[in-house]
């Protein structure tokens, strides 16, 4: 199964592509989509939509795993990230790719085994699980790879194997 993991944003959208087969994980690609700060919101959203569509065309994923929004203290940032996440979900829908959503806690639990893991632990485990020589950069790309890994691990659970094609995208 090929999984496109996406860490949504507006200025920077992380992406990571992982092939998963049984317990094996292989890195295909990772990086970021960036949008210039001085451009309008609608222009930035258009670029994100086009770039996500291009990623889907280039890598032909079987599924997309996207991080759910987590509002901490800055609601304004959360709203702009929500706009970016919306066009990401739309691009996936238009391309006919199923989207699975995971909270930051679920991602950390799946990758590190601890939902409260620190960033350095999290990045170290992504590096180890994908047999990378160095830690993925930037952090947005590492986050996207972790989201893809989370889906790889969730999609092989007994819930899914026992016929669970759930309309709810969060496992």
C-alpha cells in the first residue's frame, strides 16, 4: 500500500510518501509545499490544491493520511490551517483517493508508543522506522512521514482486516 501523509498548513504543508507491506515500511519521498507569505489567501490555497493534486498524480497513493486540526492557543493560525486542510481534503476527494484522519496524539502513539512524546523522540523514531541515514527535514516533512506511518500501522489492525471499511475516517 502506498500512503501519502500530509501535515496541513498554509505557509508550509509537509508531505511524506511511504510504501507499506505487512510490517515493512519504505520511504518513497518527502518534502514540503510552501506558499509565499505576501500572496493572498486564495492564491495560497490554489497553490496548495494544485500541488497536492500533482503529488497524487506523481505518486499514485492508495490512501492519504492527514493530521486533524489541533487548536492550542492561537485560534487565528488554526483558522488559516483549517483553510489549507480544507483544500487538501478537496483535492484528495476530487482525485478519488480515500482520506484517513489522525490526531497528533494518535500519530505519536503509533510512531513512538507514547502519545505525549517529545519532538526529538518522534523524529528519531521516524528516522529509525524508515531506515533513514539522517532525520527528515524540515519538521513538517517528518510530521507527514509520521502520519503516513500511523496510517500504515492502523490499516493493518485487526479492525480493518476483519472487514471494517468504516465510513468514519478515524480508526
